[in-house]
C-alpha cells in the first residue's frame, strides 16, 4: 500500500491524489457579481449540502496551487455576500466545462458558455435558466483554511429561495433522480453521470439490523458471498423461524432439492441471486434450510 505524508509531496501531486480518491463530487455552478455589478459564473466541485434547518450549502473556491492567486468567485463572494448555486446535469456539462476557462476579470461567462441569465428574486446574482435547480443564497461566512496555494476557502451559504424545474419532479412532487440526470466530478478530466449507475440501498433507520456479527461463521466466511451480500443479510430485523423456513421449502421443491444436494457453492450462489433482487428474507431461508 502506498502511504503518503501530505507534507512530503508537492501540492499539485497531493491534489491529484485527493481528487482521484474523493468522488464523485457534486458541482456547484456558482453565479456571483463583482462590486461593479458584473456577472461571473464558475463551477466548483468542492461542494455539498450541510444542513436543512437552516438550509446550508458550502463550496470552496480554493487558492490556485500554481501561483497562490484567488478566483473571481472568491473576491465577489467577499465583496457582495451573495451567490446563486445552480446544479449541473448532463445537458449542461459541456457548457459548464467551458465556463471554467480562466477568462479575464469582468468577462461574462454566461455569454461565453451560451447560457441564459435569469433574474433572481431575493439576491442580485443571476440564476442559470438552463439549470434544473437553482439556490439563491446569502453568504453567512467565509472560512479560509490556509494562506498558501491549494488552501480552501469555505463559502458557507444559506439558501433563501430554491427554484426547481417542474419537469424533473415525480408524482409525489419530489425530485426524480432519473429525470434530474446529475453529473459529478472525478479525478483528472473525468466526470460521472449518475443516472446509468444509480442503485438503491435501503436505510437501516426504521429497523434494527441483526448485524454481520450475528451471522454464522459458515455464511460469514463464505467464498461466494461478498461484503455487500453480508451487509444485506445483516440488515434484516430478525432471522426466519424454523417453521417459516420449513413452510417455504415445502412450497419450493426445486430449492429444496438444491439444499439436499449439500453443495455449498450452489446454495450460497442461489442465495446471492435473491440478495441481488433485494430479497434477503428468501436468501436467509435458503441458507438456513439445511438446519431444518
């Protein structure tokens, strides 16, 4: 394993390791204005949401590693105390990339990237009309994490108003994760598109999972079940009773014969198939059947 002391390697190299390891990172497409009222637009992947009451977003226009200069967004944020954070989906990604070009101060990236300026309702910076979700924010605080090149500047934003395009909503009025089609940054020149790779993992909030430590050694040390498989098995609230297992097997002759063969690979692989269908209850019945 490669072990790195951050103090012993150049900042650009450390930067690449950090970005390669920490991702995907959502993108804050930050719209600001300078002291003269000129628009600025730039993307930042040091970004996330940090609370709902009050609603807080934080992004970081970090100091440039090559010459320790700061970005226009940082100066504008300090000067005006306002920003609009627009989310980035697949339809926007090439224009967002273009807007990251380091144009001279005062150049309007909305124009350069071919995006539409939309007036905000409570802050002065413009919204990006093409963005599916736009957050009008006041800046509560800017935390400077250092004074050398590569240091972050945490812009702590409170959402004053949120605009959501209605065509990305589901039947319940919430954002449909497929329709919004978000993108995120990875290391180097790489991005990722969320929609093709999305999958659901039920949150263990309403039930108390038995835990992997409660799984028998035979199953826990299986050559055919992965850590993800064990996680699903450990997330059930209780194991099926002997009677439930017996009744299930009596109604499934094919599975019953499989278990009787005593082939661990076949039994565990069949249980794995049910786990991949998010059916841990059936998987457990198969795994426990030989003991009934």
